[in-house]
C-alpha cells in the first residue's frame, strides 16, 4: 500500500469534515461564521494593500496637476452658453 503525499491543498481539509469537496463547499456556505482566513494570509494581504496604497500615492504626487475646471477666460467651453 502506498502512502499519500502530503499536500497543502483543499482536498485534505475536505476529507477531515465530510469527505467530499462539494460537501465542504456546501458546509462553508452554510457556516460562514466558522470559516476564517489564516493569520498569515490576512497579514500578507494587509501588507500588499499598504504597498499598493503607497505606490498609488507616489504616482499621484509625481504626476503633474491638470486643470479639471479651467477658467472661462482661457477659452474653456461649457454646455451652458447662450446664443443671443
């Protein structure tokens, strides 16, 4: 008899509870309060979000500002012009 290979896959966790992947999906859907992410995963995601926010801020500060509402005297056209 051969030994089963150790894996970190979902299949091993499924067999602990009910034995079938479909059953685990159903159980997870019915019991959302018992399903939590691992602390390692949440820490990793928190760090990724911090890095992403820092990169976004750096991009915004490096970019040159644009005039969203230019002054009327610079030839800006708007849809509220009257044709008298």
